[in-house]
C-alpha cells in the first residue's frame, strides 16, 4: 500500500500534522490519516488531539470533511470511542477506509457498527481520493 506522500495528490496538501503515533494530511475538503504500526488508536491519546488540531486549523466541527483512514500499517482502533467523537459535537461528512488486507476489511465492518453513517472502503488511496475528486462525494 502507498502513503499519500507517494502519490500525485501530495502536492495538494494544505497542512501536514506530524505526531509520534502517525501523520495527518489536510486537503481542501478532506483529511487523510496514516497511523503508525502497532498503535492502539483511542479517543484520549489520539483522536481528540487530531480532531482538535484539525478543527482549530480549519475552523470546522468536521461536518464538511471526509476522513480517509489510509491504513498503510496495521494498527488497532478502539471502536467504541467513535461515541466520544460524536458526543463532543464533532461530525464527518463521510468516512473512508483504505485497506487491502482481510483483517482491515473485517475491522472496518466492526467500526461501521459504531459509526453514524456507512463507511466506504477502498483498496488504494488513489481510488479514495479520485472518488472525491470526480464528484461522487460532494465537497464544500
């Protein structure tokens, strides 16, 4: 799997947020995350920090953003923490997961149980970004 840095889209990054647990790439209308191998992603240690930083930078609660989780490394997600995201008045326009392995697909199915809208899955980052850019998902 490819990092967003290895694609033609990288030159469109508005802001890159670098954390010890992974990187976030902010684009016009969408955000791409690449979380490091072995991280157990939870609200308090990761999600809250990312969400607050993006909200501060863009001045949004996320309702106008598409979040793309580019799972280039295996990591775990504490799925019930999605409730904390929504309970803190944040939202997303849409949520995409990019994963090629079976474990990633199964994990996304479990995540979908705790997410307020359907999660869209893609096999590579180019497909996910092109889905947005071709207007299949409208961005502000």
